[in-house]
C-alpha cells in the first residue's frame, strides 16, 4: 500500500484508508505499556553507536526516537534491499526487499541498546503484526531489527525470547533479526515528517500518540525538543 498523505494512491482508496486508519490504530498507539527491561543488554561502548529499526511507517518511528534522550540523530530510510531500489515509489511496491526503517545514532553512555529496544517494543509499534502496521499493509511495513554487530544480535535475540517467554503479548512476536547490509536515507520530504506535519490526519491519529506514550511511560528518556535531521542527512 503506497503512501500519499493518506498512504494510498487514489482518492477512492484514500477515503477507504482514512476510514481504516480511524478504525484500526496500531496497538502501540492505543495500548502501550512499559514492558520488562532486557535481561541481556549491550556494554557501554565508547563513541556514537548505530541501531537500525523498522516498525511500520518510518514517520512515527523517527518521531519517537527524535524525542528520545541520548539519540543524536534519527533518519528515515530504507533497509533490506539494494541501492538501485532505495526510493520511495519503488519501495512502496512491496517487492524490493526493503523495509521503511530508521537509522538511530545514539550515545551509549546516555542510553543503551537494550533501552532503545524496550522503547521500540513498548511504544513504537506492535511487533506481533506480520508485514503490516496498523492501516499500512506490505512487507515494507514489516517489523525488523537490522543489527550492526554480533553484540546487538545477541541482545535482540535474547530480548525477543524473553518477551515471548513472559507472554508479554497475546500473540508471538514476528520481528525479524538480520545483519544490516546497508541503510539508504529516504527523500528529504520524509525527514522530520511528524514534527513538520503534526496535524496531518495520519500523523495525528497514528503517530502523535506514540510520542505521547514515550513521554508518559519513559519520562526519564523523553526530551521535549526533537533532534531534527540536517539537510545533508536527508538526501540519498
């Protein structure tokens, strides 16, 4: 399902999708609760680290992490496919292997990889939805963790096993874990979208509640002023 302002290409489909968006919000937006902290976490490495996460439309994922303390940059983009197909129109076909993803640069002295995953599973998205998120359907909206080190894979594997074992969700987690091959920043108009368009219907209904849940449930990790993407980071 290709995004326009309502995530679909035609006026008729847009009307239907808007109705669906108002009838079927993501679990993360409506029922977010603080889930257990990871029993296994990454060590406190020196220097800025990178996490790449996919959890549905990248507008909301980016918006949450731009309000997260310890994150120095969060960029919307594409992961899982090739450079040749890393553009919005092509990715929206659902046939490129790409997921809409967000590259999160963070300071491990201020926030751990495990805490980033805890926020990801608590307020960013519903990890039990397969190849969709709320009103958005397709493999490009899948739940995925793209790891940048063996340690990240160890933490992610252990955390999903921990959450499934504790039956935190009513259904099994379908989040995939795989090594990051490459990340391609999305087009400039997708960057900072939540901040720039807070009253756009899709954002207001599906994504602003995620930021509000971050503020409510992770007050110690919340910052009011978002960390926005620089122009140089916002283009391919």
